[in-house]
C-alpha cells in the first residue's frame, strides 16, 4: 500500500455564537427550486466561510428528495487539486443545507458508510434522499446521498448520513422536562419498535404508536435508554414466537417521569427512574409505579437501563428460587452476559463460591479478573467433567441450550437446585431425563410474573441495593437508536461483555461509569474519536477510488471494500478468530455466490476465513445464527432457505449452488 500523503489543512467553518438567520437561504420559487447563489450559509451554531457559498440550484424531486448543484467560485477552484474531497462541496452536495428550515438547522453527526469513487471537481451534483421517520419531531434525520460529476459519473456515495436538529433559541433539556411545564401526555407523538418481517433483523422499524395516559397507580416515562435482552433477539430472529401479533420490543428502560396517575406515592414528574414493562423501545412508556425506581445518584440513563432485568432476574433466581447460601457453590453459565455478571455480583455478596463458564478466551480472562474460583468453556461439554472432578455444585443458573442442560444437571450435588432461564429448549419442548433428579435435585424454569406482587417486591429489594452501592453497575455497550438493528445484530453474535443498551438523546452517554465495575464502553471498545477522525482524513487525502469507514460489518460487496466493524469496532484481542481445525482443508470459495456466502458466514461467526467445503455447524454455527443466514439469503437473493438447510451439514458450495439454481429458476 503506498504511503499516505499528509492531509492539508482544510478550510473549516468559523465558530460563532450568532443566532442571526437573516441571510439564511430558504426561499423557494414556483418551480420548486431554491436559489442559493451568493448566500452566506449560517446556523445557530456555525457560520460558514465563502467556500461554502457554492450552492447554485436545489430542485425538489419528491417530499424528501432533491437534486443539488454545487460549484466553487473561481478563486477557490485550485482547492480541488489539493483535496480529494473538498469539504465545502462534500457538505453541501451531501444534502446538509437542504434540511435546514426557518427555525431548525441540522448539524452532521455520523454516517454509516462512504464509498469514494473519485475526487470532487469544482462542479458536482448531489442526489439526496431522506429516510422516512414516523416522528416529525425526531431529533435527527438520516439521508442517503450520491454525488456525481457533470457526466453523471458517481464520485461519492453516502449511506445513513445522520444530521442532528438544532433549534435556535429553544431550551435544551438533556435531563428531561420537570415540574408542571413538562410535556403533557399526547403533546408529542410516540413511536414503538416492531418487526415488519418475521425473522429479519433488517426489518426492525420505529413506527407511530399511542401514548397511554397513566391510570391509577401508573406513571408515564419519557425513555432515554432501553436495555436489550436476549429474549428480544430470539423473537426478532424468529427463534421465539412473539407474545402478541402486534408485538413491540423493550423490557426495561430508564428515563424521566412525565406524568403520574392517581394513587401514586413516592414518584413525581421529573424523577429520573429505571423501569420494567412492555414496549420499552418507545419514546414514552406507561408502567405501574411500583416497577419504577430512582436511578442511583451519579449514574447515567444508559447504565441505569441495563440494570432492571439483569439484576432482578439474578436476584430472584439465586436468592428467592435457589435459596443460595454462604459457603455453597454455584455454577453460572454465560457469566459475562448481563444476567450472568449480575448473578456473579449477587453470589459474591451472598458469600458463595462461584464456578462460571464463558464462550471465548477474552471473556474467560475477564471472569478470572473478577476473582472467580473456576472458569470454564461454555462452548464444549468439558465443564461437566471439570465441575464433577471439583466436587460438584449446589446451584446451577443455566442459560445454555441442548445437551448442555443435561450436562449441567450432572454437576449437581444431592439436593441441588437447577434454575433454567433459557427460552429455546422450553419453547421447543426438549425432553428431560427425570433420573437426573433422583437424589433430591430440583429443576425449575424461571418465568416471572413481572406485574405480580412478588416480582415487584424483588425489584424493590434489588433497586435499594443498587442505590446504596451494595450491587455495582454493569459494563454497558451503548448504541444510538439510529443503530438499533446493529444493536440486535451485535447481541446475536454473543461477543459483548455486560449489557447492550440503545440510547436516545439525553442518555448521558458520555457520563463516567460508577466505581465497582460498571461504566460505558467507549466508541469501538477502545478506539477514540480522534483516532477515527484521523483515519477518515487519511483516507480522504488519497486521490484514488476507495471505500472506508463505518461501524458496520467488514465485507466485500461487488467492487467496494468496506472496512468497518471488525476494524473500528473491536479491540485487537477481540478481532476475528481463526477458523477452527477441521478434518478437511479450507478451500477458497469459487464464484460470486460462494464468495458472498463465505463473507456472510465469516462476518456472522467472527472467523478470519471460510472455505467452500466448510459446514456451518462445524464452524460453530447454531440455530440462532442460522436464522440470520436465512434472512440474509432471502434479502440478497430472494431465495427462501430454512435453518435446517444450513444446519444439515451440507457444505457452503452446495448451499451456494442451491441459491443459484433457485434464483435462476425463480
């Protein structure tokens, strides 16, 4: 790779506190075109220099579509010899000013992907299309842009360009409205998260929904952050049936109380609370007041949203169901997940000896660092032998599936207690050999009545321990709500430690974690914003076709090379794992379909390579991963395959041939 030339200093906007919009362009003539010639671009936050006065014509081609023509004035045309992507042309042709109105300006925040095919000349054209949003008051807009030259040749393609709305003179309430001036119920619309297609994570959408006025004993909360749970991923991928035909996601959240019903004591409008309930992936959610408890002092909403389900489940299972006592031994499976880490903290507080499993060396090292007595691999059955050789355990908290349930039961001492919190085997009716319980062991399936009195009492006990610091915060990986699909996909890959949350503006996403093991994980699990910006500038300085930069999965797509999640979204120690040793060689995929399918498998399973003879189960693929392959194949090729087709042991090249045949024959 040739050495990168240093990046020249780009002309940048001048910072100002001005809120003068007198010269802000925006008048539209009868043809639907907006004249911008000679206008000085301004916002309530920035005033742009003369290079940004380059918009020659804006033609609306639809409600959320436009064609934008930009041309640098003659004194500035030499800039294009110095910059592969001129910042002023890029800003305007990508569509940023098109969304500005009389009172609202939009500032760029992020984008999902940029494909660079050539340098920008002095005159370019931008075709801009805005994503539909059911909420007219959404704090941001997302657009796709294609920038071309006079001949129509593509120069830059931008996907998922996010612009944050800034309203001049309005009060910013990052902590939520309080007191009698808070928004009354119904003043702002609600949205809820649903799947528009079964078993397809890409079909997750925020759609309009009603705001429910709190009845007696209820409170309404404006959600700032929502915790994501594995049950929701199973539902979204089709592994579990939805509770209702109109199912909306979200089991826990944190936010600000906006309204209270009659007979509510101890909760007031403006309180910062963490809650449990239904449809918490909404802007507003109404829940029983007894399920709303104060956010611990100094804790960010994003951290608080990670606590209710994990800690209430762990506490209910270990303290109330299993009756774990000091000096007893407990086996906690998948102990680096949200419930798993919460269970570790509860068990340590009780004085129990902990044995634990996790699925990767990095996760096992993390658990060892917590002082856990014995840490084992959850992806093999060796934990059964190792635990029995160590003398067995009194309690098993299980979330593993299939034959690992039987293996876990074999680790129990006489009168041991096995608590099942997994969902897949229960839903599929997996048989259980009762002889494993003949020494007085018990087997219980955890299915709490969230709205019942017992669970409310449990959650109250847990929240009190959290407020006093007796139980610490959990590690949190936060995704903005614009990346909710990626949050689901990230959890499905089981690569995280702690909890995953989805945040809205005001979630205190930059707040420092509290002492005791919690805290927000920064962008990219280690990469800083400064490093990311330098990488982008280095890429833009090259006058060659290139594609770079997003937080999506890395893959080859036709002629583009995307460098993304595997590069910018992980620590070096958590990069793609080596293909496991198999009794057959790794043969290079042959043909476009095999190559694309290998890239999908590799990305989903986190492997450095996949061969055409490889079988999905041999690579560690399970039924959850198979459902995502099904959705990816249907979306890309329009071919319907089943999880059984992927899990039946056929090699990758056979599945690719099946796809090609059915794509050809229809």
